[in-house]
């Protein structure tokens, strides 16, 4: 691939607001994904312009964890958040045990980074923690391909354009399954590559697309949504 006009990144700042919300619905989408629908008057003014925005979920006093707003319906006053059940931290335990009527506090998003410009298609690669952002981007429309690692067939979601990679949840920090799945993919000019997974996995995938495929630096975004063995830590590259 050769350099070309770079995609645009519009950065938006939002007023940082803490919102006290109530669980309106809870659903186990797959064995490793819990969907929680939140509601409440405090959602007035909520903004999330980027598909990979993050809110802070505050449970158990001081525990704060980052989650992607999967869907926001201003007319209905509902915020949907999907929780990847890949650990036994306080937020995961809260999501697994939440019932209608439970209260929870969220903060943010602090800002949004909206990626646009002359993007012909998207290639999104990640693990189950990336599924909320990937699902949201697919539903936004346009040409999107995705390669997603999940523990097994029961963890697949009804999303078009996704190639599913099955690997044991205990191996979520191993880059090999996703690297094997993306090798040989045609990454045409005008493809924006978006990556989110365990930090070492995301770093390996980023290196592959930059060094072996030749994706220009401005056409790739990679994030470590979690770091194996370290609670509440993320990495951006």
C-alpha cells in the first residue's frame, strides 16, 4: 500500500458529567456477553459521537471501568452497554448480577474522536471486548469487514461481515489465532484498519499491518482494551 490522503479525525470535547442511572433491562446475549440497558433523567444531554467512545462505569465505591456505549436512543432515554465477561472484576460481577431497578453511576464520554474522510472500507480486528465498538460501527453503515476472536460458536453475534475466530478464553492474550486469521487478507488502499484487543495482541496485529502489509500509519488505529494480569489498565499505540 502507498500513502494517500489521510482520513480525518475530528476531536470533540464533551462536558464531563456524572449520571445516576437505573437498570431498565438485562440480557445475556451470549455466554460471554451481558447487555444492560440503562435509563434515567440524567441521560439528558448525553453525547457519544464516536463508535469507540468510552464511558466510566462506577461500581463498588471507587471501582471504575471503561465501556463502550453500544447504543444510545435519546428519544427513548436509553443507553445500552455490553459487558464482555472475560474476568471476575467488580464491573463484570455487577453486570452478571444486575437486575431491573438497580442503580449505577457513569461518567463521560469525556470526548469523541470521529474518524472520517475518504475511507473506502473498514477492517476491524479484535476480541470480545471490541465487539461493542465493532457492532456499533457495523450498524452505522458502510463497507465494514471484521475479524473477531471469541471463545466459541455460542459467542458469535448476529453481525454481518464478521469472520469469527474461536479460541479458548484462557488464550485471549495469545496473538497467534488472530494473526493467522488476518494473514493473506486483501487490504486495498482506502481501507482503515481498526484494532482492539488485549494489549500485546493489539500491538502484534498493529505491527503486522504496518510492517508486513504496508498499511500507512495514518490509516490504522490500535488500542489495548485490557492488559492481561493488570486490572483497569488500557494502552493506546
